């Protein structure tokens, strides 16, 4: 029996599982957290698990025999005769198929024939599957919906997701998150883990990963990268060919070691008293506490004159973290969640920390700003007057509800969407910046960041205008007081 859990938003293409983000290539597609694989959105079929969850078997890569009416290719499996496992799989399959039939956001299933899909996949389950093959098959079934969001997690991936929610990392690797850039044939570093092999070697955000051990970092014909080759035994070496934008490629050798770190906000003070906070995701339940401390630290010197919030690598997370972070900058009703048959408000109770409720805001967005990352940015643009700078986002703001199954697996299904006060359909438009600067993360460096520079300029101009207005008001008040008998 599945139970509905806290609604949440995830990264595009089956969104994904934090599980594989930490330990291996995920069959559903993911953002490449901590140097793992990230395919392009919704490929036809992922390859078999390249770095399977410990203790599990890798599914067979042989092509499948699925009726041509079904759009997504499904891996061939090796039938089993375990009747107990087959009965369990049928129960999970039936519950999953029924949940989509009854609760899916789009009544037309995005053009998919859900009845025909159910018949085809049921036949595969009834033939008998091993657990790994069954979970891979359920991933493929949800991809038939083609919403770049709904996805299925194996029990091992669920466990790793829970680690991410707790703000915990524990794996052997080199210590950075990365994203594939298939059209350019390389990957790009998003964030560096402090005190990691990558940090020690001088790698930085925006660096391009061209090769891993003399093999391309990206990508195969399906758009899948090879970042999982960064994983390996503790103490082993991996050679990278990297390139900082605007510079020549170079080779670095890193020694893998255990990475144990929480996901942290990046905070710094910019010119003109402007603060900067990068929010890496909306998964980590420790982020609200981190934000509170960051705002207090920025206010210690008298408070920032403006604040840049960087959401360019934020691929979403949970509604709990979203609401908590929004509460630092907004108050009241901020829009509505909408399902097939009802709507209910997104409402937060504002908490002012160091002037956070009134400080001028600029928000940076890009193509990797997804899901609740988009919602956070758009809500503050509409309700708080935040200025948005960067590249228009893809528009992927369906809200997923989680359902737990008896075998420890989970399904996250698009059951709601969001409408801001203006009624704009962000699924259609994306979040449109006030200042459009169509550059991607791999096209600039930390020191030469045109989007950040534009945000600082906007905030500086706003501060100057406010100061001029305040001076004019003061001057007028003095004049009136002098003339008043």
C-alpha cells in the first residue's frame, strides 16, 4: 500500500534521485550531483546501471520486445520463476499504475495511452523479473508520461535521497557536482566540495571536464555522460583533462578519497555592501538554519544594501525547505497549488532576519534552475519585486507527490502545478528574467560573471535611487519646517 508523502519538486527528466547522485548512474536521469551522471532531459532509454547500488545486480542491456504502440524502449529482462517476487512486483505495479490513472495532473496523460501502457507492462511483470529489472521497468513506465518530472526510485535510491535531505554526503570520489553539456561534448563543474581532492587541485566552478582517464566526459548517442568514472576505490587516481573558460586545457590527477560533507550555502560580501548567497538545492533540511545564520552574518556590518540570491544550479527539492527559505524574504499568500479538482494557497509567515524582508533582491537563474528552484525565483519576482537576471528557465514546475511501496521503493508523480498571483503558466513560459543574459554556466568564470555583474549593477542603481529619494524628502521636510510659522 502506498502512502502520500510531502509534495516536492525535482530536477527535470524523471528528476531525479538523490540516490544515484551520490553513488552511481541513475536509470531515471538526474542532475550530476557530486560528479555523477546527468543525461539530457528525457532520453528514450537510459543505459543499464553503470555503477549499481551495492549489493544489487546490473540489468541486462539486451533490447526489449515491447509493442510498438508503447513509445519508450524498455530493457530486456531475464525471466525468473520466483512466484513470491512476481506477486510482490504485481502489487507494486498495480498500485503505481492506478495512482497515475486516478491522480495524475494531466487527464490526457500527455497523449499517452495509459491503458495500453498498463497492459504491456503488466505482461512484462507477469513474465517474472528480478528486483533490479522490475525497478528499471517501473522507471521506464513512468517515462511514458513524458513530463520530464515523474519518476520511480529503487529502495537503494530512496536511502540515498534521505541522506541528501539530511544534508549528508558520504561517498568516495573527487568532490564536485557536475552537469553534462551534450551539445558541446563536455561536462561542467557546478560546485566544489571544500577540502576535497578537487578543491586541493585548484578546480573551480565553471571549469569544463573534457576527459576522464583519456576518455570523453560526455556523451554517448543517448546524451548520457560518463561522469560515473570519477568514482572508484579510495586512494586510487583519476586523470582529468579540464579547461577554465577563456584558458587552455590542462591535465590534473586527483586521488579519490572519502567525501563526508553537508551541502552548504555559499555566502560572500560583494562591492557596495551587497551580499551574495548561492542556494545549491532545496533538498537539504539544514538550509533554513544556514540561511538564518548567513543573513545574521551579512547584517553584522550594518546590513547589506542589497542581496543577490544565486539559483543557477538549483534543481529543486522539497516544499518544506522551499517554504522555510521563502519566509525569510516574503510574507502571506504567494500563489496557489492546483490539481485536477482543487487549489490551495502557498502561504508563508515572514521572518525578518537582518532586514531580509525589505532588502532589495536580485535573483540569478539559468537552464539548471528547475522545479522549486524556478518557483522560488518566480514567486519573489512577482510578490517581492525581486529583479531576476540570467537565462529564461525551461519551465518545469509540476509538483510531485511521493508514494511509498511495500518493497521500499517510491514513486514521485506529478499531481499538482503552481499558479502565481498573475496566473502565468510557468510550465509554458519558464521564469523570464528582467535582464536576459543568455549565457550558460560553462561560458564564464567566478571572476568574470556577466550575470552577477548585471545583478550588482541593478541593486547599486536601486540603492542610489533610494538614497536620492531619501535626500530629496529630507530636504523638502527641512524647507517646509523652515517656512512654517
